[in-house]
C-alpha cells in the first residue's frame, strides 16, 4: 500500500466521519425543535402549577412524564382540550391517576 492509497483512505474516512457528525448534529437540532414545540403546547394547555407537577414527575419518572406530555399534545392537536381554559393541577392529578398502570396486590395466607 503506497502513501497515495493511504492518504486517500484517510481522506475518505475523514469525510465519512464529518458526514456522520453532521447527521448527528442535524438529528440533535431536530429533536431540540420538537422538544421546544412540545413545551410551547404544554405552556398553552397547562396552568403553572400543573406544569410544575409534570416537571417534578419528569425528574423521577422521565418515561412516564414523556408519555403524559405526548398524550396532552395529542389531545391539544385533536382539539379535545379547550383553548380558553387550561388544565389545572387537580385535573392533571386525575389524568395521572388514569394513566398510572394499576398495581396488583398479592395476599399470601398461611393455613
């Protein structure tokens, strides 16, 4: 393998790495835009106390909070949420109770 071939391989690899880095940056920007849009919708449909509760949930259960956010955004996009009234903290609590999976209780009795 000559110096020319080695130099060409290095340049190809460098070009591949730059393309991959650009694709990752593009994906990160796209994800950031989506997150900003979700936050804007949540600001429009949730009262400050409800947003604070959702942010607290996000700290402890990020996947569950993301699911709740998606549900709220979907409801807002479908027009099922009123544009004039926002979701209160109490209403958010009720929604969370409905979305939390039911836990099974096991009772073991010894005879």
